C-alpha cells in the first residue's frame, strides 16, 4: 500500500468557514473585533492558504518514489495570530480590535460544549512556536506553494463577502 504523510499548519481561505478560522473573517467583514479562540496572540505560528495545501498534497499524491515519506509544507512566512488577524482587519477595512479568548473562559465553555472541549485539547498548538521545515518538499519539487498573506487574506475576504452564510463543522 502506498502512502505519504503530509504535515500542514492551520488552514485559512475560501471554504474554510469553521469557527476557528471562519468566524474571525466574518467579524472583520462586519467591522467587529476579532476574537481569536487559540488564546495566545503573540506566539509565532503559520497559517497556510488552503489552495497552497491542496496544491502540495496533489503534487505529493502524483509524485513517484515518495511512498512512506513525510513532508512538511510550511506557510508563506511565520507570523503571530495578532499580526495575522490585524492584517485581516486592515484588509477588511475594519476598525475592530484583535482579542483572544481567555483560557479559563474556554475551559469553562468546554464543560458544556463539545467544540470548545475539542479546542481546549489542541490549545498546546498556540503556546509555543511550531514552524514547519519545508526543506524536504523543496528538495523534491523545487518550491513550496506559498501565497503571501496579503493576497490569500484578500481572496478569503472576497470569498466570505460572496458567501456570507457559508458554514462548516470542522
């Protein structure tokens, strides 16, 4: 059986309408403050434009000689949730602020909400920098798909404007 492991950072982009990533885009478009549910605003992270992740997975799926290997696909650049969501606010023309969900509030919500409980289970992803090394991917394909944040965010905002009622459960 052939398989390849692909590790990707958190996704954003068109059709990514879940509460973690979609809700802040909706808030920015509504000219409201963004509430980041990851609780930490200043830890170095990456956000991957969904089309870049799809492109990378397709390249790997069609590649010969990669079975059993693991590839990391980093985003276009390291950032922080604060910087990322401030750019979303700026590109949306929103005067809103960027806030984070206090950890105790999220833990309390987890007592009565399954999605909040699932989020509590992955909060460790935003407590210290986790940056992916795309060296193996670049060596194999010569590049890592990397849409600049300003371009990906603008395309995502445009999509949310065109699909204001879009939701998904993931």
